[in-house]
């Protein structure tokens, strides 16, 4: 469960602390005070007290090396009086947040029983930050009592006992007022239910003490009930706070989203943080009207360790990730979040509070662990250690050559780096992976591709002319493995494997008249697929895939595959296959080749009331082949895709939501050419539940998570899912069974290299 939680957080754009799409009445428009000609976004930074400045500096440096387009507008806010203004909190500081709409706040100390008013409270009041949102989830690699915590606390932030209305009635008698208003209660309840729906949460629990505080907490519950009626798809419950505390420590998995008044939220959110390791691991964000979002570290300022390089930056880093997601900088957020979570999961590099190594090494190595762009690692290494990559390499050279690579391999790396910076990149990467045990070949290939061909990890693109020399160079210099593939063909091969019925599937495509074409024929025959290839003079299409730590970089050179023509489809022996078939599937990549052929089959399927399915396939298909895709969609009965492709589709089509279930529903409701079948949209989300939208309803079907250590190669996972799904669809099995088969096939594939599988399936 815990590894599933981390994979979901690392992969899903909707997994941040808050979503950038909010109910319209909250009016959360984003603006920046940065000048129009600037590509930077201004964000306010309050470093805070104690360890605040040093962990804020870590965030700033990490943002810099990760190329986050943020221009920090730093303001002093803390328990010490600003020598320039003689103030704890200035008007300029507040205006900075109001203008920039987004900010990050380090820990601030609060005087106990005396002194000035809490600056945290002041900021919430002055900026009208009405909701505090804290996700709390178990982290693999950091052992606690529970490994299945995955909940969200949403706390009303502006009133309750924290209104500051207390006074001495007579000597020895002090009175404090609790303020609960309908406006504030409705506002935070609306946000909680919206958040639950937008993030696929199933339950909202209102925490209260209305059995004693019947008027105040009674009003809060009344408002929650009123809002709950607008969200019938979400389960609503009311839990007395003392019972809630008991249930949380007994079984935190009972809760999903908790919404509550101010004081209860302060207590419960810290209790939840304790379940997963403490406030040092817990991100937080304050949401305000007018578009303001102030992310923060909620742990203490720890003045006793300030300046000693012992502070844990995790909470502030994860909070800064939520800020990036608010700004829709999801790629940057994913890089940093993935780095932090993977470092904690590895368990090798930790600060003292987590059980122990030096912070600079821990933060530095988290980037190596997460496979962030190599140039980022280099710049970080320069800034952090003041040592060149060449120097770092020389210290490790003898160990490197003895344990990991041969001098010839090293010489090849050097010969392909024409500039000094590229040379240092390769040397640094080889040295680092030799010490820390990563896949040297994979790192070097991706790094080589990055230097020479601008290739990035976890990416899939079509080859351009500049990429073509890479195929020969890589195959001649490195040991590579060739696997028959192609998106549609992968799915058909998997479907045939799952069905184990001779001649159940047929495939048409295009290959070259070369040895690879012959290999394709041989593999298709072994797979039991009836293939009818068009053979072209161009070489068979190839796809270079570099795999590193479960991530991959993919460049497809379609070549002969790009030459398929409708004339081949119209040949009597081929069209006979079309007429005989009852189900049709084409991956979206074929839109780049022959949309005319797709339409011929799609129109035939619609006319004969047969099933036609297609796949979004890749973000670039949704973006750059939108017109062709829109022509095919009306004939499509099943649309497959993953969450990234669905998000791109939504953005390209102007959907005002980032919720994957809502996007899937909108796709399912697009116009259809034939009314015989209602369209069903199926979106996979990694370890998250599969989203199925059909007939105006959305279902979330859980998947069986695969342990991280078993994951070999995610390339082909989506194709395998479709193949498994189709194998049961043609047998007229229920959708749940189709999804289960798809998940099974996908799990088999990602434990092997390429889209390959054992002799027979073990699906029951």
C-alpha cells in the first residue's frame, strides 16, 4: 500500500497538496508581478525563524538547479524585529503575497503565553487564508507503525478558538470566545468536498464536538451537510473528535478527507503527521480567496540546531512542490518530489531526525537517485561542493575502472563529448553511478543522448533527421536487445497470448524488405498473430529505448512503418479480414501514418455495429495530431489512455478541469457517429485505480500494485493493458474483468524487458 501511495504521488499531477482548478466562487485567478517580458514567475518567500533560512536556501538552490522559472521575492517575517523596519511583519510583506498570489513560508516561532501575537495567525487573518490543507501518507523506506496512511486534513483557518478574542473577566477568571460563522464554515466545507472530488477521494469526514458545543459545532455540521447534498457521489460522515483521535491511532485507513474547525484541525493534523514520522515529513498549504496560496513548513523553528547543517528540508521541499503544482509547473514538481520520495525510500541518505547522514550528501544524492536531468546534477554538484566533475572523477578513477567499466568504454564516452561541459557531464555520471550502484550503461546512453540529441528521461518522441545517426552509433557501440514491437502490434500480440485461441487475431502494418522485417514476421508467427504486412523499400521502423531505474527514454523512427497506404488495406484478401473481424483496435500513433486507413475501418465498424477502439497513445498525438484524432473519435467505442495523455487531451480541448475522472467522462460524452454503442473511456493511472467512464458515470477500479523491486521496464505497459483488456472484451466479459485482465498483462510485461511475456498466461 505504501509503495502504491508514493508511486501515485510521484506520477499524478493531481497528487499535489492542492489543485489549481477550484470552484468558480472562490475566484482563484493567478497573476504575477513579474514584468511581461520575463519568463519568470514571482513568488514570495518568507524564510522564517531558526532553521528556516537554511532550509529555505536549500529550496532556492534546488529550484535553481532544477531550472524552475521562479523569481523569489524574499521578505523578512519572524520573531526578531527587522532592523530595517523595526517590525515583525511589514505591510510590504503582505502586499507581496497579495500581488504574487503564491508564496512559500518557512517555520516561524510563536511566543508561548506572552509576547506578540502569532505571526502565523496574523498571516492567515490578513491574507484571508481560509483553508489549511495537509496530506499525510506513509513513505516506503521510513518505518512507522502503519504503512497504509493516506489521508488529507482540511482545517478552517480563520476563526474558531483562534479568533484571538480572550480577556480576563475578573482576577483569576479568563474567558475565550469561539467564533463559528456560516460563511466560513460553508467556504471550507465547499473546498473539502471539491478537493475530494477533484482528487478521486471517496469519503469526507466532518470532525466535531457538537454533542457538547451544540451551537458552534452544530452550525459547522449544518453547513457541511448542506454542501454534502451537492456531492452525492462522495460518502459523508460525522465523527466526534475524541472518537476520531482513537480511530486514527487504531486504524488510520478508515479516513480519507477530514474537514474540521480551526482548533480540532491544529490538533488532528499534527496527530496524523505523527502517524507517518512527524512534521518534518509533512507538507502543508494555506488556501485563500482571490487566488492566494501560501505553502509552508509547519514544523518548529528548531533554534537549537540552526546553522549546524542538521535540519531536514523535506517538509518545506514537499510544500514547495505543491506551490509548483499550483503554478502548473508539473514537470518541475515531479522532478523534485520524485527525488525526495525516492531518497527517503532508499533509506541510505537521511538527516539526523530520520536516522542519519549528513544533509548535504542526502540532498545532493537524491537527485542522482531520481535520475533528474544530468546537467541539473552537475550544476548542483558545482554549487554544493565547490569541486569540478573532473576532480570528482579523478578521486574515484582507479575504483571506477577496476569495478565498473573498461578503459575502452571510458574512451568511447570521452570521444563523444565535444565540449568541456559535456565531457564533465559524462565523467561525473560515470563516477557517481560507479559509487552508488546505478545502471552505468543506461545512465551513459541517456546522458549521451542528452548531449548529442537532446533526449530526456521518461519521454517519448518521434525521430527527427538529427536523431537518425543515433541508431547506428548506439547499436554498433553498445550491447542492445531487439524486440519485435509497435504499439498496435504489441497489443494484438498480448491479446493473442491471453486468449490462447489460434487465429483469433489479425494485424496489418508496414515493414521493410530487410532482416528486421523478417524478424517481425517470425515473431508474429510465433505469437500466433495472422499478419498481412505491406513491404516497403525503406528499412523496418525501429524504436530506441534506453531504460534506467524503471524510467525510459524512447525515440521512434517509423521509417517503413510510415509508408502504409489505404491501397494495401483495400486489397481483397486484406479487406476480407476487416469484414470478418468483430472488433477493431488501432493505436493513436497510426494517426501520424494513415488516418485515411483508420477512417475506412472505423466507418465500416460503425455501419456494421461492430466495436472500434483506439488509444490516445502519447501527449504529442493529442497535441499535434488533434485534427486527425477528432475525425476518428466519433466512430470510437472505446478510448484508452493514461493520465498524462488524458491531461494533455483536456488542455488541448480547453477542458476547465485537471480531474482525470472528469476528463474521462467528458471524452466518453463526445459526439458519436453511431448510437449503437455508448462510448467507454478507460484511463490508467499507474498504481492508482483505473478510471472507467461510461453512460454518464465514472467508476474507479483498483489495481494490484507491483512491488518496486520487481519493476524492470515500463515500456509497453500501456500496450499490454489494452491487449489484456481486449482479450476479455471479445469474450464479452464485464468491464471489471477486462480491466483486471489488462492490469494482469501490464504487470507481467513491466517485469520483463520490452513487450515480452512467458509461454502461457496465468490469468484466472
